[in-house]
C-alpha cells in the first residue's frame, strides 16, 4: 500500500510504500476511498498534541470498503462501506467506560494519532469502533461527517436547547452543524476571522441569520455559543455574547491559551464547558440525524499524495468547508 507518513513533528508528510497491514483478532481492514483532513490532523502534525505514535499515518475521517476481516468479527462483511472515526479503541473497564463515558477512557487509542489512520490506501481498525455507512452519498462528502460532524454534533448537544446559537469559526464542523441546527429550527449567528467575507457569505448561504467578524457584537444576546476555532481569546468574547444562564462550548481538542477575563463574564450562571472526543453512540445518533436533515458537506478533493498541500490550505484558512484526500486505487 501507499501512505503519507508523519516521521517527524512539524515536518512535511512523506509519501512512501508500506507493507499492507493485516487485521488482527477483532479488527477489519478497509481499502480507503476517502479521508477527510481535520484540524486535529494539523494539531498532530504541528506537535500541539502530546506523545503521538511516530512514525504515524494521520487521518481519522475515513471512508472505505472492507477488504479483510480478522478472527472474531461479527456483523460486518467484505465489501461493506464503513467509516472509521477518531475514537479507535477504549479499554472497556476503567471508571469512565463503565459509566458510559468512553470518550473519557483512561487508556484509549485514537485513529491517526496513536494508531495509524487513513492518509493511506489501506487502514486497519477495531471492528467495534467503525460505522456501517450504507450506500447513499459520495464517499468524499461523507468523510467530514466522521469527525467534524461528530464533534459538531456532540458540541450541539452540549449547547442544550439554545434557540439563538453562535458559531465561532465557520469551517468544516460549523458548516455541517449549522445545517443540523437550522433543520431543528434554531437561529445561527456565524463569527469568522476578521475580514473573511467569503466565509460570512457561505454562512448566510447555509441559513445563518447573521454573519460577521469574531470581534463584532452579535445583534442580540445569544442562548449559547460553540467555539470551533482553536483560539483562546474567543472564549471571553463568546461569554460576553451569551445571555444569563447561557452556555459556551469549546469544541476543539486543542486551543491556544485563554486570556484572563473578569468574573462578570462568567457570573449569572453562564457555563463554560469543553468537548472531549466522542462516543460510539454519538456516531450512531449523528449519522441518523445527518441523513434526516439532509446534511451536505462542502468538500474540496485532493489526491492523497497532495496531503501536505491540503494541510497547508487548512492551516492558512484557504478552504471553504472541508478538504478530503482521495487515494489512488490499488
């Protein structure tokens, strides 16, 4: 098989030929047909997340077809289209797993971070952590749903029943979850990097009632806000934007330092919470909701060997929606 491999942090990925992986007991292997490029991949490549497995094949928004099945796997078949997400394995016996909070597992494995991911022509996954996808929709359009969509969904649930909802950072996750929120009858207020009129226009196309720069004041107090951009100074801005009793959800796995802010921004029972990873139930719930809401991801396709270019475009804010890598057939 071929893969784009991260051999050294903060260095470009390397295109190389690798031995085909063999699925072990309880595992499946897929021929990858599409893999989304997530901001978390950037955090891995740029050394912002601790202790990645090196060398590592990044990528955790994987769509592919099963081409090998290990011993002990039930309910999956050769040729079936499946999705492989960020959460790749949990221990099943720590206090968090026993309490149904597998997203907080003490000994997890994460696809494209601590186990090889989907910037490759083939990938192996724990069979109990993949999602059957059916046959509706294009592979490249589905790929971003497997992290941007899933984390977006978990953050939306944590925002509660908010009718007026602010989204800070209108990229892959926000453009997906805005469609779900609109289908639920919520009003969306989109905050982008200052001067990004293209992203603001995109947000309005997807039904936002208002779109402006992150340093602008919303036209009305918000019930809740979700921060997708990994920028700590957005936290006090979002707290200032929500009503008494409102919620601010930090949806990223990494964020720059949050500056000090006056207690008045948090007082009056405002809540500041974070999202950590996802559960398999999140995936099942979201994929059902996405189909019902007719979510359509905006994607830009890149050949697998152009992964460094896709990462650079994401890093520099040149993308609308999500980037997706398309491997060559082998």
